[in-house]
C-alpha cells in the first residue's frame, strides 16, 4: 500500500504566500502518514494573471523551498508550478516532483486550447512522459486537460504505473463538473490505473476573487479505483483527502477487463 494525500486548495497570485500554504498543508498530510503529497495544477500561482513574471527554474527559490518542505516531512511532494520555456517567451506548465532524492518536472503535454481559452498562447507544451516510483510503486503524472487523452494514461500503464496523479485547475462552466467526473473515472477504467485527481478548490467556496475567464478550479478532487469506482471525493471547498493505494488492484483490474491486452490499434 502507498498512502497519498491530495491537498485541494485555492492558490493566490503570490508564489511566496502559496509556498507557505504548501508548507501548512504538507504538514497536515504528513501528520496523516501520507508518503506522497499532491497539490493542484498552478499551486505556485493561479491562472488569470501573467505567468511570465512568476515562472522560475526547477533550481529556483520556489522549487527549492518545496524541496525543503518535502525533506522536512519525509514525503515526496507534487505541485503545479510554472517554469521558463525553451523559446524564451512562454512558460511551461510544470508538475514539480521533489523529495526522497527526487527532483524533476513533468511538463504538461496537452494544452488547454478549448472552451474559448488558449493556453498555448502563453505555455509551451511538453513532450515526454513523466513517472516517479515511491516505495516500489510507480506513479504516472498528468495535468488537467491531459485527462481528455486516454492514450496518455494507457502509456503510463505500459510504463508500469499502478496509479496516475492528476493535478488540475479545472475550468468552470455548464456541464464541466459532469465532464470531470466522467473523465477521471473513464481514464481509470480504460488504463487499469488508480487516478488521484487533485483540483483547485472552487474560488466561490473561499470567497476568492479571480479572473472569470480563467480556469481557476471547481474542486471535487477524487480517488478513483482502477475499475472506475470513486473511492472518495471532496466537494467544492478546500480539503485534504488521504487514501491508501493498492497496486495489486491495478493488476487485477487489467486482468479482468483485458482492455490493454486486447488492444488492436
């Protein structure tokens, strides 16, 4: 078993204040014996504000501060941040993974050019699959809009992942909660992976004022079993969800459905 904590919160615009929030919530998750502590996409700074001024490299102050938090609590920490892009103009939407002598970033592959929003205007897409192994359990990495692409989750299964961590800052709108629920369950079922979806809390639940055109979260973080059943779920407001992940359940699910073994295309 691997115990994972999902920290559903609302990020602000100040990276330093958000880092203090990461410290506070990591302490809560570690007190509940979580070995992996997951924060949402854009934990460093929320969407709706210019991203270039807040972007920092993985050896910069914000990521180094997160690494120290992980070290202090003996956990592996996963949190959404922004790093400078190679084109020198845009940024990358990065999941920082740090702790236990691990320190790297997964750059979001699928960019949110949808529902009237164009992430690619300011963000450069990543190209490489990201995984991390903690206590002999391999975890895949995906970010928000990545959930709409089953091929990525199947690639994680092929790479040996038993679970996929899915930080998000889901855009609000008509039907979007239904889509979120459907997609996280479907990706679990068609990959045979646990899906641990950690979203930004709904700003309305905390009274935060945000750019109404930006995807700033709806809450409803969830732990989904490999056969698509929701094990646990949060509501709109901030909260901590801690769950034990059995990698054997992924093996059993893949044997039962045989969807990976029976693929033709």
